[in-house]
C-alpha cells in the first residue's frame, strides 16, 4: 500500500469521510432485517477509522476490523475499544476463524491496484466466511472514477478542502490530490494527501469471485436512482 492514510487518518472523520459508513450501516441493517437474519460476527476488511463498528455497536455484532494503516487503526481503537482491530493486508490476514459476514467497504476494493491482489482478498474473504454467510463490498466503476475529474472546494466552519482528480482511462486508475486547511487555534494546518484508486471491468470482478468460490453474486447499483449500466458505484452481495 502506498503511504496513504498516515496524517490523513487524523482528519478522516472530521472531513466527513466517515459518512459513507453511515449509509452502509443502514443498508446492512435493512438487508438482514428483510432476511430475518441476525449476524453475530463480522470481519470488516479495510475497516478504516472503525465508524461502522461504532454505528453497529447496538446490534451486538462482534466485530474484527483489519486495516493496513496504523493511523486508521489508532483512530478505530480510540473510537471503538470493544472491537478487535488487527494491522494486516486484507489479502494476507489469517484469523483462523470464520464470520457470519465479511465486509470490504467504501472504495476499499479500489485500493487493490491489481486484479491478482483483489482476487487474493476475495479468496481470503471466502476463507473467513461461515457457510451461508455473506461477503459484501462496493466498488467505484470506470464511470465513478471518471467523475473524479473535477476540482472541488468545500468550506466548513473549521476547514477548507480542495480536491483535484484525474482519471487515466487506459490504466483504469484515478488520482486525487486532497489539500486541506484545518483550523487549529488561530491558524490553519495544511495537509496534502494523494489518493489513487483503480477499477476493473465487472466481468473480471465476477470471474475473480467465481474463482474464489463466492459464486452466488447479486450486483446492484449503489445509488438506486442509477441504472446498473450507468452506475458510478456497484454493491456486491456474495455467498
Ligand atoms: C477509503 S478507506 C475506507 C475505510 C472504511 N472501510 C470506511 O468505510 O470508511 C480505505 C481503507 O483501506 C485501507 N487499505 C488500503 N489498502 C489496504 C490493504 N491492502 N489491506 C488492508 N487495508 C487496506 C486504508 O488504510 C483505508 O483505511
């Protein structure tokens, strides 16, 4: 992993990057309610700052979070001391136990910069999944990453953030520079973070899932108002 989520991890929640976990938490609650199922254990790969663990605390689900970034894990442990957090690559971690669900959320799949790496995460997810359990993840599509090609300025009471992105169609990779000015006392602290994401053809993702024996696959557009072929982000539920 490139040196991301170092300094950025301290500001991740403050800059609103934790909000996506809120949408996922509601979606997961709804999903299990509709099925009349109550998962007891969850493995959250690339768990970030532990927001999902915090939001689903009341469900009683026992969480294990895995992330490659010590900074993100530091935040997660502070926020959710009752969960277990492990520093590891999502593709390599071996916990020697199985879970009712394995999650890999909010662009985490886009942080796997090659198909073999993403495939190893799929195989590892299957390894940690109980029979009848669910592996759930989202991924930005080429349409989603192409939409990064713009400059945005966001001002809030205690920070200003400028984001400038670019998409390389051939490599199916996007890069965004995030420059944040965070108010600290009477001055601003400047933070710069370069973030790279990669996307894949849906057919390649499906083939990799099937190879990992995650062959019951339901794909929907993350945003229900988008047709699946125009989706900027896809939501996968596999078992
Ligand atoms: C956009 S964040 C998403 C975090 C969290 N899932 C959320 O919903 O906020 C992507 C996360 O992937 C982690 N990450 C990137 N590559 C990883 C890898 N190979 N193994 C484990 N974690 C990784 C980063 O440290 C970061 O916390």
